């Protein structure tokens, strides 16, 4: 087995970073949406529960 590594060009590195940022923002948005939906469903009492 040889060392078959791919060297990315600068434009490919920028594209990869852009995709990573877009995925991170999408995941963050989903977390916020789920959090808001939980608050809407259970009300503010959800935050006041004892653990």
C-alpha cells in the first residue's frame, strides 16, 4: 500500500471550510429550534424543574 495522499488546492480548502461552517450553523439552528419547541410545548415550568 502506497502513501496516496491528496493535496487540496486553496480553492478546495476554502470550499471545505465553507461547507464546515454551513454545517455548524445548520446544527446550531436545529438546536435552537428544538429548544424553542420544547419551551413552547412544556412552557416555562420546564426550566424550573428540579434535577
